[in-house]
């Protein structure tokens, strides 16, 4: 008799879990109240990157005369760009729907809540219940909505609305200098918007290695972005055709003006309507508490992705989905929570995996650092993207790689090499021993490994 699994939520955690469960022979039922693909495919990762891709191309064309490319009258056709974004999203969502169908996953349209530890209530066009041996919760997250004077004004928006504005705004004030806020700053400043980022913490992008933060911050400032760190927003008012934003910095109040205010202060687990308390599932500030296999305290019920708040990234949700399904069906699961890469799609891109230098220092680890500036990488110079670096943090004794952090072109692709190397417990010497093709940006990884063990080949000794 087949195992029967119900998966609540069709985002990158849920649909991947559904496909993996079907591959392992289970009867799979997937419940989704909105659109298959979840936040990532519909209003997050994919549409944001579609817009950012065009913005990057636009900036490259503007700089074309310096490399012999003369283009006159180039402009961004915003309505067409939005249609392109929707076309990309639609294609990928349809692709996921096709995969679910091909794997014989039954999809139920409606919003799910738990009736008991084996039964789910689905409310859609009709109300029904289904039961299963195992339940996997993958309901993702929702934007944090701050309540402050003026928070309900029409021009105060969240990241979802920021993807579909009627026009490119003349000015934008972003509340929050994390990944979402910084990506939106990069996007709209590239399109000509005057952007101001307001961040309460001393620095933007708190999880990122400090050396990389300084590079991207300078790039964005050069692009016209204003950063106000250690600054608190207190109020938003409508004044004529603009929004007036009151902020406090160094105990002094000042006023900012913008066409829109985008609140990007993070996301929270989407668990409020699941009736978790009815089944007795433990939570912590709305996040579902799970063990190393993503099992809850209630036998047979698992929680993956943003709803458990362990690592709120789409690829982490997918990996957790595979691990939870495999464990629930009696297989050995693999998930290394210490090696989850992060990617930030600014220009230049940022990516990292493992320990930052700050974290290694705080943990008292004896380490060495190898840094290779991309100004010494031929492919980066050709592309006009030499402002960046590859940084490797390695164990002092054995040179095992503890962290890799990259800022530069295709950093988000290159980080995959580092993740595989660290999964295999590779040393700097082993990265050097792997012949890297020329001319490629990937050579910078090998050069950074050389810098750990002595000197990079294509950078002067002792030079910064």
C-alpha cells in the first residue's frame, strides 16, 4: 500500500517536496491557495531578477561608447518590461504545473488548515477534508507590515507592489537595508530613480562579509543611492504629490521626500491560519519548531522552508523539502545547514557560503584569508566589471575552506563551486590543484586560494 502525503503550500519547498515524494512512490496531494510556485516564482526571486536583468543591460548599454558600442535613444520601456517579467513568471509557473502533473501529484486549489494530525481541511470553491499518513507544511512567509503613522497611505508599498508600479518612480524611499531593500535600491537607481535607503542598524546587509558590504555600498552610492544608517523612520505624511517621511538620526529629526515609500523590513512565517494549536504543534514567534529532520513535535507532521524560519531562502526550502520527504518515507536524508549559500542580485552581484571573517573572529577560530581583486582577472576586465573580489576564509592549520564570499559578475553562479568544495571539505590547496579554464571569472576562485597559501599569481605580492 502506498504512503499518502499531504503537502500544504506549492512554493519552492512544497512543489519540490511533492515531486520528490512522488519519485519515492508516495501518493501525493499538494494544497495551494494562491499560485503554484509561491512567493519565489510569482512575486519574489524570479520577477525581481527579471527586472534586475534588464536594468543591468540598460546600464551596460549606457556605458557602451567606452567599449565601442554607440547606441542612440536607448530608454527603458517600462510597460513592455513588466509584460516580459510576467511572461517569464508564467512560463516557469506553467513548467512547475507540468512537472507536478507528470509526476501524478494531485493539486487541490484552496487554503488548508489542520483538523487533526492526519487530516487537512481545504477551503476553496468548496470545502473538503483529506487525510494522509504524513503532512508536510510549506506555507512560506509574508512581508512584515510595520504599523506607523501613515502606514496605510496609498504610496506606502511592500516588495510585492514594488514589482508592478504603474511607472518608474522619480524618487523612492526604502525602509530597510537588508537583501530585499538593497536589491530594490539597485533596481530602481539603475533605472534613474532617486533612491534613499533608511536602515536602523549600523550597516546594510548584516549577514554579509563586511569587506563586500563596503564594495557594494560604494557602487550604489556612485549610482546615486543615499544610505542613512542608524536611522529610524517615525512617520509618513502626504504633502502635495509626494510623501514626506520623518526620520531620526543621531537624535535629530529630518524629513525626506519621495514619490513612494517601500517598506522592506523582512518577512515572517505564514502560519497564522493553519490552526497549529488545534494539533498541538510547537511554535516560536509564529515559526514552526522542527528538529534536524524538519519534523515537528507531532509525529508525522513536518515543516519546511520559511514557515520554520531556519533559513528563509528558496533553495533552502527546496533542500529541506527533499530531506523531509526522504526522512518521512524511511530514507536517509542529507541537509547541511552550515553550507547554505546566499545570493544578492545587485550589480555587481554578491554571494557567499560558510563563515564570514567577522564570524570566524567571533568564534575564536584560527584562520587565514585569501583575497583576489577582480581587477586582476582578465574576463572581469573585459566585461568592465573589475570592481569586486573573491575572498576565501580557511582554517589556519589544515587550510580547509570555512567560507567563501564573492562580489562581482556572476558571483551567484560561482558560489556553487565553493559550496561543492566545502561540502567535500576541500582545502585551499585542492582548489588550486583543480585546473580552472581561461579566460573565465572562475579563475579568481583559484587565485584567492593561492592567496590563502601564499601569493596570488596575477596580483603583486603584498598589494591590496
